[in-house]
């Protein structure tokens, strides 16, 4: 019940902050709805247009009206697309789930394998090369890496498309979708791979240096058996917790990649809603993103509590204080 109340309060606080900040930011929401006709409107016509969209009421009244409608499942219409905001998001959600979900799975698998390889070859030439190369690549901004890949593989070589999720008229063509997915997916994976692989490497090495490993080696167990049957097994739960927290991190990177590649997903939609002051669409996108972040944090906490039952009752802090005394 406490977690549920905290969840509801967090979403409520997020909605208040986004609502007021979006409306206090400079810009004209009428341009999103009426386009260039706004410049030709008389003061009377502009007043009528603002009253039609409910923008002339005090912000407190606007928020209460929005909240009441949202609790009944009505999130308003998108000013730019002239249709229900939830329907606009629904039409783009699948593209983001494909890109972000596939990228998350690949990051999860490859970072685990890469971290194991580096830990296995600790301080060897392969480990040093991968560490240095991974550090350099992880420092490259995602938008810059995306532009370089577009320049090389789309413009110079012409092997891959530079934008979009599919070619015109090929919405149902699976191969065409895969081809359009290669470049943005590569940027998502490469930008996050070493960050988590380095965590896996260090976590496994912590286990390798533990006392029980020395005991196991003294009993005659070989390096492979100790690494995979004991060290990796003990490192996996913490890695699962890290990956649960990393969902918003990967999702944020996906948003940036979508904008660079003009990929029709939630990231591009978020940028457009903020740029064109599409209040209702922006509110719903921020609420959905906030829900995802909070749920992932709760999932990570549940994993940690399952790993260490003392965290469930708050005995960890008490135990640490007892050790200090």
C-alpha cells in the first residue's frame, strides 16, 4: 500500500510540474492547432480560438479540468494531429517498442558476454584493448555517432536507408523494416553496451577475489568451474537489478536516436509535442514515461529485496549501525 500511494503521488507531482512548466515556457500553442493562420487572426478571433481550446482560464482551473478528464480516460486531443492524444501515441508506440525492446535485449545479452570475456581475460591484451576501445566509444554522443553512420552507410556507400521505419507502401514488409532498423539499432546498442559490460566485468572480478573462490581453488576446482558455477551465478542477481533500473536510460537514448533518424516513434513524437506546444500530447507522453521510470525503479527494488531479504524490513541500516558500534 505504501508503494502504491508513493506511485500515485509521484505521478500526480509529475503531472503538476509538467503542466505548469509547459505552459510557462515561451511559445504559442495556437500555431500548433491553426498553423500559419494565427498570424492573420484579429484579436477577437484569437480570443475565440483560445477560448475554444480552454487556454484563457487560469492555469489552476485548466489543470483541474485536465486532471478530471484524465481520471475518466480522456486526455484531450493533439493540437497538431487533430485527433485523440492517446490514439496518436498508440499509432507510434509499436515502433518504439520494436527499436527500444530489441536494443534492450541485445544490450542485456552482449554486455553480459563481453563482461564475462573481459573478466576471464583480466589484464590480458584482449581485456586491455576492449576496455580502452569501449571507454572511447562510450564517450561518443549518440547523435554524433548516428550522423557518422548515416554519412558512411547511407550517403557514401548507399547500403542502408538514412531515415524512417519502412519505405513508402511497405508497412508490412518485414525485410524492409529490418533494413531500416539496422542503423538506429546499432547506435542504441553501441552507445550503451560498454557501460553495462564494464559493470558486469567489475562485479565478476569482485566475486573472483572473494574468500570462497580461494577456498574453492584450494579444493582443486578449475578456473572455468569457479567462474561460471560460482562467480557468475552470484553476479547475475545484481546485474538483473541494474538492467531493471537501466530501462529508462536505454529508453532516453532511443528517443535521441529516433529524432536523428526521423524514426516515427515516441521519441520523435515527444520532440514534436514540446516544439509545437502540443500540451495534451506532451502531458500524456510525460506521464507514460514517468510511469515507466517509477515501475522500473520498483522492479529493481523488488529484485534487491529478493536477493537480500533484510532490505524488505529495513534491517540493512540497523545491521550496519550495529557493526559500527
